[in-house]
C-alpha cells in the first residue's frame, strides 16, 4: 500500500467525488484541475434523487440539499409548437417514493460543498 497521494485528473463532479470517497477510506489524493475557475457549464445542474443518494454516501447530501432550488414539476415541451407534452410532478409523493428530491443547483456552488 503506497502512502503517496493518488493523482486525480480533473476537478469536475467525478474527480471531486472520487477525492471525497478516497478521503473517507483514509487515502489521500491530489486533484489536478486545468481550469483556473469553474465556468458557467450549464449553470444550473439538475440533480435527481439518485444524485442526492450518492451525495449522502459521500457525506455532502445535507449541504447539497441546503443550497438546492426545488422545482414543482418537470415539463417536457414540444420544440415546434411550444405545447406541453407531459409533465412529472416533483412533489412530496415523488420525494417519498424516491427517498430524495429532484432539484437544481448552480454547478459552481455544488463544487464548493464542504465535504466534512
Ligand atoms: C451543458 C451541460 C449541461 C448538463 N446538465 C446536467 C444536468 O442538469 N444534470 C446532470 O446530472 N448532468 C448534467 N450534465 C452532465 C454532467 O455535467 C456531467 O455528467 C458531469 O459534469 C461529468 O463529470 P466529470 O467530473 O466526469 O467531468 P467534468 O465535469 O467535465 O469535469 C472534468 C474536469 O476535468 C478538467 N480537465 C480535463 N482535462 C484535464 C487535464 N488534462 N488536466 C487537468 N484537468 C483536466 C476539466 O477542466 C473539468 O473541470 C450536463 C453537461 C453539460 C455539458
């Protein structure tokens, strides 16, 4: 077992999640990110219940939920007519069924979630 840190190329969601996961196992890592700062990549990122389950495993679920914006429903629109095709309610029944909410968070805020 090496004591040297594991190098992680990229400080995106995958790289940061890997670093937190390794830290939980007592393994140090060094995240190398080529960008000077996080840009407006999609700005608000949509997070399904499975994302929050993963965040809970990593110990950042409460922090992510605290900064999230909760939306009432997902609407699927016809790009040509602008008519609603269907929608998915994201209310309490949805949260109860899937155990976590569906929400949006600014990507830059998400990257700043303190792990511990
Ligand atoms: C416009 C857009 C909207 C999206 N919306 C959603 C959404 O609403 N919900 C959702 O779940 N997913 C969404 N996604 C997908 C989601 O963003 C990706 O699945 C997720 O970001 C992938 O994480 P990652 O860490 O693998 O890669 P990235 O987030 O792309 O991170 C990779 C990082 O590695 C860095 N890097 C690359 N090469 C090097 C190198 N050689 N050395 C050092 N650093 C390097 C990059 O600068 C970057 O910061 C969206 C994607 C886009 C493009």
